[in-house]
C-alpha cells in the first residue's frame, strides 16, 4: 500500500509541474517601459522568445518573470494572444435542423 501511495504522489507532482511549465504568466516591466506596460506584461502559454517579443512590442522592457498580480493598482498590458486553430464545422445534409 505504501508503494502505491508514493507512486500516486509522484504522478501528481509531475502532473502539476508539467501544467505549471505551460501556464500563463507575466513579465516584469522595468523602468523605461511604456505607461500601458508600467508594471507587467501578461502573456499566454509558456515563457518563449515569441512571447517576449510580443511584450517588447507592446512597450515592456522585460526584467524577469512573475505570476500576474491580482491587485488593481498595477498596470498590466497584454501580449496579443495567438490565433486559435480554425474550427471545422461538420454539417449533416440529411438532417439540416437537428
């Protein structure tokens, strides 16, 4: 029983670590950033060079990464989200109304 508990705990920890690596986050914007990006720039997905470029284009001079703040007294600009994959709709011609 002890072996199963340890295996379950390890599986849960690795699952949490994998999800945290792909979580949304924020870059800390340093002195010289635009007013819109005064404190942070929020990005979607992982910390990648593309997300860094998107935040830099918004006017963020990146000084590091952090969790995004929830307080209202911070200025957080948004990196444009990546376009979602197109959705293909399938229609049933034999039953057009349901």
